[in-house]
């Protein structure tokens, strides 16, 4: 279990349902280690600026994430945390390693999101 203030995804079914309901979804996958915790905190902060985006977390080691980890856009990303941005149910972008506020903001802005 990840102890964050983000919306928690616990299964591939949860993710699939959310992608049907929301057009813009950012999932931060990781563990409860310092690098990942920093990314969760950044996502929590950006959640206030990008209200149209559903920010979520999911345990990287969770068996349910296996189907996501095998996607071509994700399988080459080896460092944690991994941030996956979905637009209209499809992966629009993904990034990995030590995530910073400017990196996540750039990922969102690159996909033509406006801050609210």
C-alpha cells in the first residue's frame, strides 16, 4: 500500500475503469522510497493546478501492474518512479527516474493541458 494523498489504483480493472471515466489521467508508479515519495508529493501539489487531470498512484510491484509494465511505451523505463500520462484512454507520454516539478509540469503542458 502506498501512503499518499493521491487516488489509489489497486488493480488493472481500477485503471481501466478510470480511463473510461476520465480523459486525462496521470499515474505515478513506485514504492515507498525517498525518490518515489518525492514524486508523489510533487503530483499532490500539481493536482491543485491541473484540476482536469486525475492524479493517481499505483504500486510498481503490484501484480496487477504487470499488464501496464509490458506496454511498449513503459517496458523500456527501468528506473523508479514511473509517471504515465493517459489522454483519452491511451498512453500519451511517460517518464521515469528522479522526477522534478518542472518535468511533471512539462509532461502535462506538452499534452496541451491548461492550468486552472
